[in-house]
C-alpha cells in the first residue's frame, strides 16, 4: 500500500511538473510577439507632425513600428486607395472621385481634421507696397493686375510665386478658399505659382 502511495505521489509530482513545463513553454511563446509595422504616407505639410505622432505612439506600444514617408497628398491618397499604406496624412480633404474609389472596395473611410492651414502673402522687403487688399490680391493672382505700379508700387512686372499646382495647400487653401470663394475665379495663365 505504501508503494502505491509513493508511486501516486511521484506520478502526481511528475504530472504537475510536466503541466508546469508545458504551461511555461506556452507562456513564453505568447510573450514573444512580432513587431507590427504601420505604414504612413504623408503630404509635405503634415510630415513633421506625422513623425512626432509616430514617435509618441511607438513609445506607448513597444511592439509597433511606424514608417512615415513623404510624397504629397496625391501619393498618400493613391497609396490608401491601392492598399499600400495604412494611413494617409493629407493637407486637403479627399476628392469625390477618391472617396468613390474607396467606397467601391467596400472599405469604411475615416477622416479626421487635425490642423488648419494658415496662409500668408509676402512682398519683397525692398518693395514700397506695404499692404494689399483682398481685391488687389484677387486681381494679381488672376492676372488682371500685372504691374506693381497698379497697386501703388514702382514700375515693374509682378511675378507670383507659391506652392506647386499639385500641392494641397495651393490647390485647396489658396486657390479654392481665397481665389475661388472670394471672387469665383480661376488663376490667370500668366501667373507662376
């Protein structure tokens, strides 16, 4: 009888030990997690903010890495549509065509407004023109005013500079908000934005 009790105790100890080893092994496997990578395509305007968000997020989630690359609004949104990025940071709202492409895939689009653009118009410090009205800016950027003399400056051709036409800041903020909403006009072909 004593030998049966001894074998039972040995069997019980071995069973507990085997269960503990198996459980320990399972626990170790569960603790080893692969790093998840989130891909973010950003506009030029949103790039620095996107990098800061990524740094903050990764500090709180140790098994996550975030790759933020810059390429412009169109590149980021196209990557989102083509399913080659998880997040697109854009400095403009998505166009109806882009929304429709995403909807046609059965995906739910989540858009968050996180910042607002601020626009400024500058003239050279040597230019005697100290102030321009919205009407004057409208006429300059629609090529109806082409000489500084027409706005109180010295004789000289006005050359406009700004963001490239593909820029979200140019196309949405400056062109649509200022020029389109102000006077419902398109930019003149003589300008060099």
